[in-house]
């Protein structure tokens, strides 16, 4: 659900309960025999607060699956300081509770990225939050600049379609960003697509649907959104779940190289500690760096079979593309378990396992790759705080992420950032923080950092897991119990002890017995 990355609800007073209580859709009158064959039934509607929602299906990207929901468009001013600015429509969807009268608080899922659309995650959210849907509705609001909310899509430009030669080129990145801005001109001003403005959008939606308190459930970048919303609208929040948390104090991008390096070394240490794995692959960390050095000295074009259509694909393989591929593999336990095998194969000339799997992973991230909203968020909120760190130069990721962000942000328009934006979160609201042991982008120390200012919080680190862990094992049940009881300190999380890392693949048949 999140990439860089990622949510929640609350109980309101009795007079608001009556105001928020939903009306059942009125069934259409029976059609006469003469019109039944030609007159379509009117769409089912549902009145929620001041909004009228219509029955809809939310399609899952790259899938034929869809999730039943209730949808509407919600208009907001693009520039909130100018009443005459253009109006943009936000895509709003609600997963409706099975209860005849739902709880007055509402779950609000905040997606990751930056750039992911909340409605694209409807299927996963419905599965993870199924226990809570028995009594609560779930709000899915595509943040401005994503999905169905005036998406800042640059897919038509070179900004999101890196050439086969992926070697870092600041001039090419700046030119691609400038081309993206030309595509957006006339329909969006990128200065107004920041986290703070999106938080005000969410508050306006909350009021429009009857002023419930929110149980915020944020994943990855969505945890930044959750913290910023809570800081500015504390009375609107009942509880918070932060999955793969990003501390407010962090400048997005500054730790990417270190975090990936730490996660890879920890995963590879599992291999060297297992006799069969060590015998097969030696030290995967050493092999990875040897492969990096060889590609640094001799970048070259390679061929492999596309695992989706079996067509031959040609691609330039160099140290930059290797770093990008390895980073993608590290995001999930299953793909991380393939890394020693895939790196070893590539080091012996077979790039198919490494680049074929990367092709599948990059397809899943294609929506993020086309998001100018990422630039609006990072360039406005973080870029001026980023600095190239010498100690990162020899890591697998190196300084390329910071270099790339600085290049893009040198031309991207910047919005304003509140003076307290990077202040640590302080609240006595109940907060549950979830972290994956091997997360390559938001490691457990981030969750511990956020928890320092939270007297009513608890951090759960999931053994053997990586990024975005809310769907893992018994975690959905723990989220349910937390939101129902609002007592993170006494939450019985013993069921997480059964979690184990995904066994490392020794060959393509799997791990050792």
C-alpha cells in the first residue's frame, strides 16, 4: 500500500450521532410492464451528512477485481487563499459498514507514496479492516493530485519514462520536470498540492459527511498526512494507526541510502548464518558490491524475457539501474528472499531473474512513477533540508536519490510550509505504530522516534517483515482491538510472535526443507 509508501476514526457526542446516522437508500418504485424492459433503474443513493453518494465499484489497478463502495465528487478550491481560484474535484468513496446503524466514528485510510490514490487500495483496505467494517464506515479520499482528484500525472512526458540508459543526469531530470509542468499548465498549479492543504481538504470532507471523529490509518507517506492532520485538527481525531511511520522531523529522502543498506545487510546476514545458503551464495552482500563495481566499470545492454508477455526486452544495466532494482526487491519479505539467488545469477551473467521480477514490481508502481504530486510534496516540504552526505557515496543507493530530488526541485514550483511542519508530534491521543524489522525505507527506529512524544502510544515491530505491514498475520485483529478499546498499552500482541521471515530461496524451487 505504500512505497516511500500508507490510517483511522472517533466517537462523537449524542447530538452528532443523530446528525450522522445514515439514511437507507429508497428503493425505486416497481416499473410497469410496458416500461420494465426499457427504463433503467435509478442508481442507488445514500445520504451521508450533507453529501449524496452513489453506489459504485472501485477497480483495483492491474487487476480485473473491484470493490463495492459509495462514491461522490467533492469540490474544493485549488488555492484556499483565493476564493476566485479554480475549483478541483476530489474523488471520495466510502466502504459502508454492514451495521444497520454504524458507529459514529469513521475509519479514514491515508495512502502512501506520495502519489498513491486511496481508492486504488480499496480491495486491500476492505480485507484488512473487515473486522471493523462490521460497525464502522471507511473513508477513502484520493488526496489532491492523485487518482481521481485532479491527478498531477506526467505520464505523457519523459519525466516518468526513464530511458534504457538510467545513469543519473541532472540536466535530463530538470528538462523532464519542466516538460511535466507544461503538461499540467492550465489545469493545476503544483504549489497547492501539499500535505498541509490536503489536510484541510480532509477536514472539509469530515464536516460534510456529518462531523464524525476519525480513526486515522496511515501507511508510509500517509503517516505524515495523519500526523499533520492530527496536529491541525486534534478534536477531529479519535485514534491513530501509523504503519511504516515517517517522523515529522524527517526530510523525505535524507536517509534512503542508509536505510536500504541497513536492511540489505540484515537480510543477507540471515543467509550467511544458514549453512545451506552460505554454501550456495557465500556472502550476498559482497557479491552485490562486486556486481555494482563491475557495472560501474562496464555498464552494458542486456536482454531478458518479460515475465508478463515473454517478449525479449533489452535494457541498459548499470550501477544506477542495479540500485533501483535492489531497492524494489527489499520492500517485501517475499522478494527480499529472492535477492541472494537473483544477485548470484546476475553476477554469473543471467540477469533474467533480477530484471524480470523488477519488471513486475515496477508495473505495480507505475502510478507513482507518473505522479507530479510527489514533487509538489517533497519540493515544498523537504528539498531545502536535504544535503548530500559523504558517508552515503559508497552505499548501493549512493547519493542519487538526493541528487535527483535536488535537480527536479530546482525547477518545480514550491508551496508554503508551516513553521511547525517538522516539529515532532505531541498528543495524548491513542496511537498504535507498526514497523517491519527489515523495512528498507521506514525502519523501526522511525516508529520509536515518533513515539517519544506520545504518552499513549505503543510500537509493534513485526519480525521478518518489511514495508507496509498492516495486512500481515494477526495485525488486522490487533488494529481492530486497538480501535475498539483505545488502550495500546494493554493490547495483547502475543500473536505476532508466530511471525517468521520468509525463508531465503536457495534455487527457484524455494528454500531448503
